[in-house]
């Protein structure tokens, strides 16, 4: 592995997550400004989430088959497409193209960084932390740009970040290309046993409910904050606070909570934090309350993710580890988010801020399911 791999990956992750930070938080507000109704905003966001479910694995398969991870990673500069869209149909097409182009970027970056970290002896957490910090910086810059130039400046800034990402990937060391890097597909019997395991199904349900509960916030929080008189700069600070709490839990707080509570207790805490977070969001837009509940994102997302990873590590046979991660990401996170985002628009149009009560109910429904998660194991077919 060539020397200097760490700074190259730091630049890639910084550009990637800065691009996300510049474009993601304010996209619903931009779509609303361009004339879409709440229901149409929800449809565009849900369609984008749905296309990511197919585009991510497809791009990964192409990268693996052609050993072209860097080339596929460099193909994601598409933020300007949103500016080119006009009307619901045009913005839908632009949103789909942007979602398809950016969907595989983070997984492919991880696929390149993990073996490079092992070969070059740098910590993967260093580059992922750089990405999280860049996301925070991107959201802060987005708030300032919006205040100065309007929401239309954000796709331009995002496109610049993704262009830097494309250039930075060309300097990355090539990943391994031998046949030993390809993972064989598990047999049908193994997949059936795995999918039928109570621990996996409970985990999937808990993750789906709690992650899906973020849909109304992600789609309409910035719009609601703006209508309440909060500035774009304040909105960006609130988003940055949530990501900062996520990073803190991932690096410091989460492992300690997980060790003390176990995966089931940690999942219950994440669901309980969701109930509190969305209940407060339904009741008020007072800035002190918003600042308090944004910090709960560290529990509703990061702690849940840490607990889920521990459950999968304990209950899934090594031969099915990749399948488990894919199914967790697709069904537990992606599909649930797609369906919840699709429902967010009509919910908001009908209930307004009362839609947050529905999100709190999703978290409440997850609480009874955490019992026994992590204590039962998938039947392993170990050989002597």
C-alpha cells in the first residue's frame, strides 16, 4: 500500500460528507421553494430513497466485478440536477438521478478504506470521523450560504464538493482485485434459517420502526423551523448538533452504554429517546427545546446502530455476515425509511406538527420487541 494513504482517504471522506451536509438537510426546503406541495416533497424524497436501495448494491456489484471501485466512486457529481428540474415531474427526475448517483458513494468509500486501513495501519475511525466533522461543517456552511444567496446556492456548493470527491478518488490506492476478495453466496437453506431466526426478525423490526420515525423530521423539520421564524443559520446549527451528538455516541458514550445495558437495553433506550424526541417536537418549536431534543439523535440513531451491529455479530454465522448487513441496511433501514418518507408528506399535509405523534408511536411500538434481542442465536453450521 503506498505511503500517505491516510491523508488521501481523509480528503475523500471530507469531500463526500461535506457534499452530503451541503445538500441533504435543506433539500426539502428547496423542493418546497420550487413549488412542490408537502405531499409532493414526500414523494420526491421517498422515490429518492427507493432508488438508492437498488442503485447502491448495483454499483457495488459493478465495482466488484470490474475492480473499479475508484471509478464508480468518482461518478457521483449530480447535485446540480436539482436546479435543472422544473415542476413536479422535472424535480422528480432530477431527484431520482441525484439519488442514484450518490447512493453508492459512502459504501464504496468504506469498501476502499477498510482494507487500506488494515494495510497501512491507520484507524478507519479517523477517516469516518473526518467525514462526520465535514458533514457538520457542510451544514453550517449551508446555513450561511442560504442566508446570503438563497437555497439555490446549495446544489452548486454540493456539486463543487462532489467534484472534489471525484478528483480525490483518482489518487486513492487501488483495492485488492484477486478472486479471493469475492464472497460466495450462502445456500438457500442457510438463508431461510437466518431469515427465520427470532433475534434477527426482532432486530429488523426494532430498527425499522425507530429509524423510520425520523422521516417526518428529515422531511419537514427545516420547513417548520423556518415558518416559526428560525433563521437558516439556526437550522443548520440544529442539524449540526444532531450529527455532533451522533459522533459523540459512536466514539465515546455508545460503547459504555452498550456495555452497561446490553443490546436489548440499548435498543430500548434508543426507542424511548425517540418517544421523547418526537413528542417534544410535536408540541413546540421553542429553541431551547429543539436544542435539547436534537442531542437525542445520538441515541435514536447512533446507539441503535451500535446495538444492532453487536446483535448481528453475536447471532449471525460468519458465512452470512455480508448477507446480514445487506438485509439489515435494506430492510431495517432503507425500505422502512422509504415507506415512512412516502407517508410523511400526507401526514404533514393532514396533521401538520401532529405528524410527530405518529413518529413517537412508531418508537413506542418498538419497545415491546426489544425483549430477548441478542439472547437467541441463529443456528450455526460450524464444522469440527
